[in-house]
């Protein structure tokens, strides 16, 4: 599977794809871009993570995530 850096990961999310790091805790853990619509409380797009427990929460990048080159598309 192709791996890439955070820049391409962001572009892929902007194109509607889900991304994840190869070394994350489980195959169901991923990032996705939430784009608000007229029913949303949020007014700007944001990135959220699906945790290994299946919860969805806003996500912030760590230094290791920012510099990692093992980002990949969710299969």
C-alpha cells in the first residue's frame, strides 16, 4: 500500500478519503474531514478521528504525526 506524508494525507481528506497511520492501534482507527452543512453547529471544516472504540472526536496532529511518512488511505 502506498505511504505518504501529512500533506498528501490532508489532500486525500479534502477529496473525501479516509486516512490512517500504519502504526496506529487498530485497522478501524482513521481520520476524516468533516465539512459542515446548513444543519451543523460547526461553521468550519475540521478533522476527526474514529478511535479503536468506535468513538468520533476532533483530532489534533502531534509532532510525530506531522513528520511521519507512513500515512495511507483506508482500504
